[in-house]
């Protein structure tokens, strides 16, 4: 049987781990959004080229190889 202290330590560790995981997911989502937005706003390319660039980025990110 686990002691009360050990149980509390495990709970605190798990809460910290989950908070770190959520923060990492949020940072990843923000980074991906920034890349897609930058690609969409790249005025050095035509709208068709921008869309193709975004599609390619998503394909690579999802592991889809063509």
C-alpha cells in the first residue's frame, strides 16, 4: 500500500507533467499556425504557389509522401 505522502508526490508529479505537456502542445500549435500564416501571406508568391506551399508543409508534417 502506498503511503499518503507518496500518493501526494505522484499526484503533484502527474499534474506538473500534464501542465508541461499542455504547454508543449500549445506552443506547437502556435508555431504551426505561424508557419501557415507566414506562407499564406508570402507576397513573393502567387496565391496558387502559396496554397501549394501550405499543402506541401501539411503533407510533410502529417508524414504523407507523394
